[in-house]
C-alpha cells in the first residue's frame, strides 16, 4: 500500500470519528450489520492485533484516586519512540460491538498505527468505565495528568496532539491553556461549548446567548448526566474488564423523548425531571469542580471558572487547526477565539493557526456532497480536502516533517454561501473588509412580512415606533438556524422564513434590492432602541438573504436578555415602562454573497423558542418560574433613536454570469 493511500485511509477514518459530534465520536455500534460488514470488522481487528501493541481498559489513576478508562494502540514495529494522537470523549468507545457480537470499527486506530502514531482514546470521568462524577468537558487536571502520563511512557516521543468534534473537541482549549510542554498540536472541530468568554461573547460554553439559556443542553444532558450507573469493583483487573467489555459496554438506553414537546415544560429547571431523566449537573448539586446546578447559574457565576471551560484571560499557546461551520451553534465565538489566539500567542505559535469555515451544520464537514443541501438551501459543492490538512498538520507538529499541503494552506479558508465557493484570506474578516450600516425605518407598522418595515441608508427624522406583543405562552418558534443537539425540536440550516413572517409579533425590515452583487463576510452587529412595559424581556434578531422570488433564507440569529444589557459582570438592569433603552447584541457572523437583485432582511422579535428559553418577563429567576406575563414592547427608529444593523462587506470584482455558474460547482 502506498504512503498516499495509507494517509487517506487514516484521515478518512479519523475524520469519520471526529465528525460524529454530539451523537458520539466513538459511539456504540448499532445492530443489523450484514455478514460482509461483520467480516470486515474482524479483518480490521485481526490486522490491528498483528501490527499493534493493544492495551485496552488501562485504568489510568488520577491523583484523587479516580481511574479513567483508556485504550492504547501503538506500532509494534516502531524504531524508537512515536508521537501520540489523544482522543478524549464522553461518548462510548467500547472496542466491542455488543449488539452485533463483533469488534467495533477499529479503522481509525489501525490507520493511525500504520502511519506511525500511537492512538490513545479515553473516557472523561463519570462516563462508561471511567470512575467518578461527570461534569461537562471533564476536569482540566485530568487532562493535564493524562498528557503527563502519556508523554512519559517509554514508547512516546514526548509529543501529543488532539482531535475531535463537539464534546470530543471542546475540552482541548482549556487543557492546552495549562501549558504542558508535550501538548504540541490541537485540531478542534465544532468547539463552541468549550469557549467560556472571549471578546464580546460571554456564553460560558454555549450555555447562554445574550444571557438567554440555549436549550440544546437540556436535551443533550438528558443523555449525558447518568451518575447512577453500574460499575465494577475498584480492584477489578484489566483482563477482567476487557473480558467484561464483551458483555457490558455500560451504555444507557434511555426512553426516547420528543423534545419538540417536552421543552415547553415549566419551570425550566424541572424539564429533565419531567421526563424521568437522570439527576445530575443540570439541576442538582454534584461533587464536581463546578458544583453542578448549571441551570441556576448566572452568566458570571464563579462556578463557570472552575470547570473545563477556556476563558480569554488564559494563555493559549499551542498550534491549532480550527474547523467551524456557518450553521453551527457558535461560529461567532469560535472565530473570536481564533482571532484572540492569533493576537495573543507567542510569535512562533500565533502564525501556526489555521481556520476552515464550512457551510454546514454542527460537525457535518465530511457530509458535504457535490450538491450540499443545508436545510432547504443548496450550498453547491462544499467538499474539501480535510484529509491532507489534518495529517499534514500532525506530521509537522508531532513528527517535525515538512508537509506541502500545510505550507500552502492560507490562514483562513472560508466558504461563501450564495457564491457557493471556497475563498481564502490571511485574516478574519478578510483584509479590506468594510462596515456598512443600514437603519431601521417604517411608518409604524413593520409587523409581519405584510408590514412597511425597511432598511435605509439613513435614520428617519421622526420616530414611528413599531409596537408588538410578546406572550411567553405563544412564542415565535425556532425554524432552522445555527443550532445542534435538540433532537426533534429544531433542525439546523437555512429555511425559507416567510412562513414565520406572517406573525404580527415579528417585525420585518428589508433593504431595497442590491443593484450590485455584495459579499457580506464578517461580523454583523445589531443595535436597537427599545421599550417595554415589562421589567425584563428579550429582543431577538435574525439576518436573512431574500431572493428575487421571495425566498428568505436565515443566515444567523441572536438574542439579548435586557437585564444583562449593561454587561454580564454588572448589576442587573431592569426596564421601566415609558423609557427607551439602547441595546447592542453580540455580533452575528456569516459569509454570504448577495447577488444583484437580492435583499438583506432582519427580523426583530422577543422569542426564538426552543433555540432559546422563553423570558417570562417577570424579572424573576426565570428557571424556577411556571407563569409569565405578557410584554408590550416597541422598537424605535429615528435620528434620536438610530436603530441599525452594521454588516461587513468585502469588495471584490463582480464575477460574470459564467464565472458565477462555474464557482457554484467548484470544489
């Protein structure tokens, strides 16, 4: 087998592992394999056993006595020491497919060994065979101690790299910031829930957006906070654990839940209890570093700073390969973190950072096809050669090899939707990007698509405010968007929003058709002047691309809980009836090509449920309340109250029709 073939087999296997995201990086195998598939599993396992030293269920002790289940695969034929690829996950990586009675798919492990790497996979504490109690992202100390152990093994060359998507990526930044000298490279994919605070984003791992709770974690934690689980006695030998793994993978099989219905339950803190889910960190005090009770924490609660999250006061000084996507839950904070590292890392490291932003949903990079459909919108051929990039990256920083693909990789590779083309830049946003501001305007009746809302080059002279009613018992429903992990509740992607824009509690503001094609690549910042008779309420913004035939595809969306408008580390700021308040939302972001004749639109409302929890408008805790009050709110727009949306445009030569058609089909 040639070196090139081996490389592609390895990376294809590792990417498949990394991209499986929230459903499990190394998930339990499903039943129903064919005879041929079972035979292939055995072939891979037998070949792995023939070329690798295989050590499964190594119970790696931490200083507090908790042992973490760890599987190790390393080349038998290695001359000297080898670098390590370390995968840490809360998901099931049991080596045996219990449902089918055959080995699990060991393709990633086999390919890594063939490439001359040790491959180490480990469960976070509190999951499967790993002891202790579970907390999101695990413990940074566990990570540091594991790296210390791996890099001191006689077979290790002292260098380690990490890869993975979603929760198998999000722990990486916090551990990297501890500065272990053996941590030499990180490949983070769909990593938003590992970002605590960076720049204007104060999300504490996607728990919040603008101070509103992102409800994806309620559905996700239902399947993760399983603290009452079968365990083996502490003295059980590794041989017995390996044998037991063929009978027990310790995976729970919870009853299915229709989250599109169950997320309506109030109070929010009781949602998991209402479906008889397991107790744990979501609502219960737990013996973990952060203490549990996540739903009760405010955005600046000290508990957020004791767990696995990365915050921007920590030095992140590791070469990074950052994969993001436009319809993920956290592309704005992710790009902000990438820029932060490029600005603050040591000189030799700040230049060793590469970003790739794809037009797909959470961890769906390699699912792109010749006609990539995300929601309802075609993104064209969004395939990309992740293969050469990932292992070019590891080969350089773990082996010290020169790799042509990495040498030629721009610092930022991003996909522009609408143009349907991969583009490159040295920075984000691209050099030469300029802000362009549109001002909200109407005759006072911007309610729904049938209203008179517009986006203009200048603020109107007089304020003709647009009033609407927000009833938390009848919220605007989420329809598509930049989401993940909510089961049946919300589907990620771009959908025609006209069906939503018939509601009177959605204010619609649209530009005139663009006379010239316009690329919007970079941050989008809404600033609103608002009033309400509620003590506290939310304001939401959604940004859309409107086609000449009327289709209106969502690009990004955000929210701001008004009590936090002065800052998340400031005293709560309540509203008074009759007063107008300025509020600037955290930046949205995208890369979208508005062809001539297209229009930019924003929607303003007070809910986007169940993407975000409903503000019950009382000024109470919200998480422990079951009844709300109706808010009568308004958006003001005038020279005195210049409500606006500032986009980032990139001036490029307008492609001809032939060039545009070609771009749509380019790889």
